[in-house]
């Protein structure tokens, strides 16, 4: 059976030209190297070097050239595997992450920047999707506004207050009673996940808005509110720059709706890189909470 050490011995002799120099390169004695080459020749069923003796160097045989051609490929693959494994244990490698708009726009930019500063060669792959059911197939981590299935591991990243975004002058400054949203023109996200829970809670409180437009684009929601098409109830971090938008006003609701909770979901053990990304996300969530970005 071919072994990496036998192929390495062949490649070293072919590159160095003598058994002595090849042994020094590999850290072997010359007799040990000769044993490695002999074992290779037994495995392939023939000589890989002609040994003329005296001062003349060994010459690789036709069989040896065939084995060397494949040895170079195998040894390069082994070196690449060793490098990838070392980077994995050091926190490098590749991480695949599922995300959605708020996480992409607000949470992940500082996380990705910090991770790339720590591991400049890391390979971060992001997939953004709006879905009602978390699917971690092919992903190391998935950010989701729901705890997910019981069989998933979860870490809560932050809790985000729901606010009313309204065209300017529609409501006075200050909180707005939920009951005033009954029958009002409303712009909403698709009725899944957090948006679905918001609408269920409004209905429980006796408010049944009249949805005139739905879109998965947070900025489009705010833009349509600014145009006067209707109001919106959004998690604060989904409002983007609406706090500084002269065309809209933002209000707390009375009674307050439960906050949107964002989780990092995973299944099974994490690579060091994925674990570090999750840890940085927890830190970023704490920073957003501490600065008041999650509350009006």
C-alpha cells in the first residue's frame, strides 16, 4: 500500500538528486530513506530509481516517473489538507451563515469586519432569505427571529422593540393606543415569523388594520409610509434611518407589543470560526442594546 512518507521520499530524491541530500531534507538518516524507497518499490512492484553506484546519481525509472507524477498531486493535496486543518483549529477556514435584512444591515457588518481582522484569510459566505421555517441545510449558523425547532441550538442575540411608523402629522407626538390601528391603512412585511406574531397580537387587542401593501423590503415599507400610503408596525432595527426621516414619525404602542427576538441557530458542533462569529454577534447585540438602538 502506498503511504505518504514513501511518496515524500520519492519526491525528495527526485528533487535533490541524491539519497544523502534527500535524507537531510526530510530529517532522516540515509539508511532510513533507503528503506522508505524500498518499501515504495515493493508497493508498486518495481524499481523507481536506477542506482548506478559510485559518484553517479540515481536516475528515476519510467515506473518512478509515473509514480512521481501522481505523488506530486497527492502530496500537494495532503499539504492543502494540513493547512486547512491548521486554519480550522486556529479559527480560520470557511463559515456559511443564513441571515435576513436586519441582521445583514445592522448586526453583521461590524461582526464580519472584526472576524476578518482576526482571520484575514477566512472565507465567510452569507445567504439571505425570508422564510417562515429555519432550514440549516448547508449552513453553520442561521440568524432567525424565532427560537426555531426544539432540536436546534440557539443563542439569543437581542430583543428589538416594535414601534409604529406613521406619515408625519397623522398622530400627535407620544405613544399611540393600539385600538387606533383598527381599520387603518397599513403597510407590512410578509405575514411570517415576527410579522405574523405582530398581526396576531394586534388582533387579540382588537385592532385589525387594512393592509394595502406588503413587501419584504424594510426600506420600501418606510418609503411607502413616507408617501402617505399607510402606517407600519416594525421592529425598531428594521426602520433604518426612519428616526431621522422628516417625512415620518415614530411612536411607542400602548399596550406595547412583545419585542422581536433575534437568535443565532445551529445544529451540532460548531467550527472555531463559526463559534467565534456567534460570539462576536452576541457582543454586537449587547452593544446595540446598550446604545439604545433597540428601543425608541
